[in-house]
C-alpha cells in the first residue's frame, strides 16, 4: 500500500481515538454513498457529527484542514443526507474537520467544529 494511504489510515485511527476520548460514539467509518465518502460518523447525545479527516506528515504545503475542497465538502454533505434518511435521524447534525499532523514522534490533532455546511 502506498505511504500516503498508510498515513491516512493512521490519521483516521488517531481521529477515532480522539473522538472516543471526547465522549463520542463512532457510528461508522468510511461510509460510502455513490462517489462520496465520509471518513467518520460519530454521535454524542442527540448530535450526529460527520467528520472529514485530513492527515499530513509535512506542513510545507499548508495545514491539513486547508485540503478540504468545496467539492469534497459537497460530496460529504450528499453522503450525509443519505445516511440521515437511511437511519431516520431526527436530531441535530454538524460537519467537522479533524486535522491530524504526524511529524516524527509528535502527533497533533485539531478539531474544527462546524467546518462547513
């Protein structure tokens, strides 16, 4: 597997761990609908969070959160709409970005709530 795929998997694992530590229940990982994918779907009380995880090992080209494009956000929202209807979710939702930076032995997680809507 390519190194960037391994980095992405590690970032998603760290984001999952982080959300669990914050009291979220992970409902789904890598949820797919048509051409769209949601990295993590988590629930905390009556709030459902659709999270896009971006992981970088080098900040030379910018912070991880800067790599979530408008097109990607629209795809996440499309898949989220499908998930909401499929599970009959009737409460609040939120779209977050979890930016993971892994540089050597240093791990940094930045959780951006209400990143797009």
